[in-house]
C-alpha cells in the first residue's frame, strides 16, 4: 500500500501554535520533509524541533536563492522524485509548512507534482494573516467587510486600485518593495491606519505603526495590515 | 490584579484542529465564555467539549436571532458587564471562538467593549478559510495571486466587480444568498471553477462542485471558493 503525503501546517512561528492534528501526524509518520535555505537551518523545522524524537528519516529540500517569480522547478522535481520513492515503499511523509500549506505556501509546488499519483492530505494551520491580526490586537475583518490579500509585488497602480475598493487589506511579501508600498500608502493618506508586522509570534517579532518603519527593506515574513476606512474595525 | 480576557481561536470544527496554546490557556483559566443560540447547544463549546474537565465557571452568551446587520448589542453589553466582573475579581476568562477570533468572528464585539479597560489577548486559530481549501484539496492562493474574501451579503454588482478584479475568491456568509450568488457566478461563466463547502472539518461536512448544489439556502458556515482564472492554481 502506498504511503500518504501530508502537507502539515505548523503555524506562523510560535511552536505552541501547532494543532493537535499536525502533532499527531508528525509523531506517526516515518519521513519528515521540509524546505531550507541553500545553507543553514530550516526555519520550519525549528518550529517543531521540540516535538521531534529522532525517529524520522529526514528529507531536507534545499532551495537556491532565486526570484520568487521563477521558483526552482528542478529542486521541486528532484524532491518529488525523492518523496515519491518513500510513498511508493509505503512510508508516510510529513512535509512541514509554515503557517497554512495552501495560503501562499510553497507546498503547492509539491502538491502540484504529487497529487495526481499519490494520496495527499493537507492539514490546515494557523496562518500568518491571522497571527498578525492577533499580534496587533486589531480585528482583520468583520461583518460585511471585504478583505483582500495583496502581494507587494503588484505594480503600484494595481495595488492602489485594489486598496481603494475594499475595507481591509493585508499586503504580503513586502520585502524589498517596502519603500515603494510605504510611499503609496502615504500618498493615499492611509498611513495612520497602516501597521507593520515582522515575524509574527516568533521570538524576533516586530510590530510598528507603518509611519515608524524606517527600514529600506523588510524580511519575507512581514506584512502590512491596513483598514482602508481607517478606524472602521472599532465597534 | 485584574484577570485577562483570552479570545481563543479553537479552529473550524474538528476538535483536533485546536492549537496547543489554546488548549493550555483553556486548562488554566477559571471562567469559560461562549456564544450559543437562543435555545440549544453551543457549537463552539462542543468543539472543545472533550477537553473540559468541569473546573470552569461557564458563561453562556445566548444570542437571539437577529439580522446580521444589527447584532444584538444589548446581549453583548450584558455579557461585557458579566465578564468584566470576573476580570475585576482577578479571574482569567477564556472566550471560545470558532475558527479565528479576528477573521469575521463575533469576538470583535466583545473585544470592542473590553480592550480599553481590561487586558485582552487573542490566540489565533485555524480559520474556516484555510480549512475549506484543505478540505477541497486545492490551493487557496499562490505566488502573486490576489485573494479576496467577499461576504455574500454584498450586492451582485459589487460582488461581480470584485470577482473580476482578483485571482482567487472566497465568498463567505452564503446562507440565503445562495441562489443569487450561484446565478451570478453562472452568468460570469465561472461555475466550472467554483466549489461549495459546508461545515468544513465537522462531521456534517459537505463538499460539492457549485454546479451540483441544488439547495435554495445554505448554512451560515458555508463558503464558495473559486479561482477567477479557472484552473490557475494548478502548477
């Protein structure tokens, strides 16, 4: 019998924000897969490190630094072949995913390669989107709000049009786009309701009103939350 | 010393989708608050029922059936006064929230009343949005997708404009708007990529292509997910 590939959402960073289900599956699978940078530690593995007892065969998928627009297809192809061999041999594989596997996660690249020929199950996790709102102490969306998630990679004009059309906005993948996005929000007169969160729920968490973010760049795990109607979330 | 009010996200319905953090706080608080219908059982309490050992003083907040546009302010006012007395007496209160507290949750009504005068902490949970995508086995959003969450209560024209402007859409609060929304999606030629999920991860879970949903109404906990570019999520 073939093994199952589990896409395990392990939450945004705080090791306590893993679900009982993800933990149970982690404990009973024999193979553990996770992405890691070209050199150094895997962030997502560190989130669950305290729960690992050494019984797993580990598959570390090292991603070379490439543009987000052109993910390293070769790396995913090789990893898919690797994991496929484990699954064909009847071994269940847990693939660790920061936040939620299907919310802008890299798990989709494995899912796209594996789902046709192997059983794949996704365990949803606490997303960075919800973690940022909790960290800020400000509701993300309520009642009949329209909420949009906008990658900062969008052109300024497209960002502006979409921000204008909704009630609440999460701008993700801020990274090197920070100065441009900050300027845009300032020009729209929305800086007062914009807040910046970096590494939500991790030890390195940083929360600031956008007006106080002086940096020229931001890490990949950063987000700007704003309410286009300003204080509209207050009730 | 004042007690803390915890908004505990307990996940979308599967009792195993609670986080370790929510569980720990549940165990160490002395007061348990939760919403319930005017008569009958509280859904959110049933999600955590297996973890309750009887030590809590319980505050059941019974909500009369009123329009979603005009929530029962009196009920929240009375509940806030109730919980305030517990907090003033130094007792920590855990308020249970389906999914995530700040993602269209009713916790915001309590948060708005309590946060100014009492310590309030929000524990993010697995949202129904992520649970629906996991249940469907289809990524919600990836790469540079724009994702919008649209309440079905919006007028058809507003819904249509927003669906056209983004890559992935979650239509929430479907309820009695089901026939109108289904007709709109059909008229836009998007029925083929629209999927309907009811009670995701609960025992009563129901998943159908939208084309096969014959009902005239839907429960509150239902969602339509669609990819405006059709199969764009496939990689």
